[in-house]
């Protein structure tokens, strides 16, 4: 189990300790060439969701939860590289316990049907993962980052049944 997986699973156990997302003020037109932990917290709050857990310094990740209890993970990547402070990429993920009917074929079909997500399965760890990755090189708006998270969250419910072998 990776450190990220352990952190996510530990965070899932802390659902009862959820608190409202709060950080700096969300400015949709703000250009970001890299993000900090505070930026990720701000994005979760701008969507109207709750931060369940945030990474301890220097880790740059948050576990967010929708109003319906759906959880997702945002993690900064390519951090403090090439003389750029902060993280120049964001890994956005939703993870599930691996459904019994998931196969390599169902995962492949999910990837063919929904190219906006990367669907993968860790059969050894028993995890089904939906990922969207955003590169921030040369800058993107906070609104664009927010919408990438919204896209991930809106596509998972229709892609899950395919990857789970339910269709």
C-alpha cells in the first residue's frame, strides 16, 4: 500500500471529524502556475464541499467530501521543481473498493467510453481508481481548476458501472 493510499484510507476513517472547507478567498479569475495546500482547500470550498483531511506540511493533498458523502482526493504533484514554488500539477482521484465483477476488460472499456478520466484497478490492493490530472504550466485560472474537479465528480457516476462490470 502506498503512502497516498494509506493516507486516503486513514482519511476515510475520519469522516465523523469533518469540518467546513476554509482558506483564502476564491477568485475565479486568479491565474495559478502552481498550487499550495491552501489553494486545494479553497477549490474544495469553492465547489461547496467539505475538507475531511488535509496533508501535514510539506504534503499537499486534501480529501474532499460532497454534500451527499461522495469523497475525492486532490494532490499536488511536481512540487517545488525548476525553481517554481508550489505544485505544478494536480492529481484528482476518486477511489472505491474493487467491485467483484471488475476485470481488465471492464477497465479498458471504461477508458474507451470515457476518455476524460483515467480508470485503473489495483487488483492486488482491491481498489478501483478514477483519475483526472491537470498540468498548470504557464498558468490556469482557479475557475479552470475548480471545473476540472467538477468534471471528475460528474463523470465518475456514469463511468463506475462500466468499470465495475455492471453494464
